[in-house]
């Protein structure tokens, strides 16, 4: 067996099951889960219809590169959404469909990391656990940058030593962040691109929450936006990851894309050809329908806005919690130990959240997730309100 498997830590939800397995929740209260970030809003009917209408494509082998029509739809969406000049994104060279960002982030790391170079994979801390697991299994060393409230829950990139950048092979960004919901500012993106040029590393920007924001007149920028503003038409050293899971409430479709530097996409396509991860044709055709429509995405944001407004109105008088820049999470500061809080809340109110320390790593004696919990506002509005009221009752009793 691959000895690197022994370096993998239990997934946060395994830790959570072990934590909650020692207690029995209140029998008079139904379970409400604010733990797993699985969208619960209704999937678009027109996407389901497109999928059903093309079930005859089950008899067709898909290509790894994907249908030209899908790559064109993705490219046009990127132009509209991130203000990329028309023609910069070549559907043949700059875009690959993938089976969700989780699969793509892992595979990308295996393709990019050069095991012989004693490299680092640098990521925010707390972080999406795939970044760490992918780095370890690619033979790289994870390096964690704390995301503290004092810096807007973003890493302090100015504090990163030059020797870290010299060894860096991949810098993972997550904007809006999981679990903090923080956006990486445009000036910071441009600064990081300059660092990537200086030290020759790849920026892998995980933007799967990019369509969950609050101001319809000010959608958050992404790494492609920074490239456009810099006149960087080759997207050198820049790759973005997007998904229909959160944007379109389609987590089970397993559909997303990777786009950016053609000199990176080309060998990644070669890797994927051997990897055997082509997206089914019927899924591609359904995905075209989703990427070409924004009406359902705006309606999705409306539902999240309503939940944030209601939940924060209930919780802010009793809990240190703020509206994030984006995503569907609350990153709340809790009294005492975050694991104890999670366990006691579950036992007393049958509400499940995730301890922040489970989503981050201790570095130099500091775990930036300690003392916080992540709440995913994915349940229906009424359930989110009920959960917030139970949390308020729990805190008032303490």
C-alpha cells in the first residue's frame, strides 16, 4: 500500500460522528443538521429534463476533453461573469469539464506536483480537506497559512517567508472561503500572481462558492478577473475551479470545470485521459443548460439571503457571528471549547454543527479554527430559523 495513506487524517465528519456518538440527543426534538454543506434547494427542473431527454447517450463513450458545446458554454459564462475579454478563453485549449471540483482538485494536484522537488502545497487554514490529502498523496508537504479575524479571515500573504514561496508548487485559494466565507481581495490576487511569476508556482483558485453572494450589482471577482485586469491573456500560472453543485443546487450531477493556463491544462488533460474520468455525455448536455441560465441562480441567492437575514437576527444578540462575504456558511465564535459546544448543543437541542478545530490544523501551537463552529445554512428557511432559535435557547441557558 501507498505509505502516504498513513498520513491522512480522519475526515472532519468522521471526527464529528465519533464526538456525537457518545451522547443521546433530546428525544422531543427533531434533528436539524447545519453540518454538511450539501445544498438542499430544489434542483432546476429544466436541467433534470435535459438530463432525462438525453438518456440515450448512456450508450456513448464520453471523451475526456468533453463536448465542444459544453466548453464553449463554459467559456461564454466566464466572459460574462468575470469580465474576461471575448476570445481570450479558447474552448479547445483553456477549459476542461470535470466531475465536480473535489475530484478535480485532487487530480490536479497529482498532475502538477513534481515529487522530486521537495515541494510545498500552500493552503489557507482552515481549509477544504482535499487540499491536504491531495498534497500528501502527491508526495508534497502541506504548508498552512492561518486565516485569522484580524486579517479578515484571509491569510497574511505578506508574512509568508521567501523560502516558502521558493518551495511552493501549488498555492490553493478558496474564495469565498470554506468555512469563513471571506473573499480574497483583487489587489491580493494581483500580488499573488506576481509572486507566482517570481517563484514559478501555480495558483489553483477554488471558486465553487463564487455565485453565492449578497449584492446583485457587485458580484465578487475571481482569479480570471484579476488576469483580465492585468492584461494576462495567457492566464499564465493561473487555474480556476468551478462547479454547478452550489451555484445550481446540483451536487449529485457532479459537474464542474477547470479553466486557465493552456500550458497546464494540456498535460492535465493527458493525466485525465489515463485517469479515466470523462464526464458522461448526458451530464454534459444537462450542464450546458445550467451554465446558460442565470435566473435560477439569482433565485438561489434570494433564498440564502432570506436565511442569513432571519438567522443573524436571532443569533447576533447572543453569539459573536457576522455575515460573511459569500458562501452559505456562518463562522461563529463560541464560548469555551468548540468541540464541547458542538457536543452539548447536539445533546441539548439536536442541532448539528461542525467544530472549527476539525476543519483546521494546529501550527506553532495555534489552531485558527479553535473556539469557532461552522454552520451551513442549507436546510429550508423554517428549519434554519428553528435551529437558530434552539441555539439561542441553548446559549441563554448556559
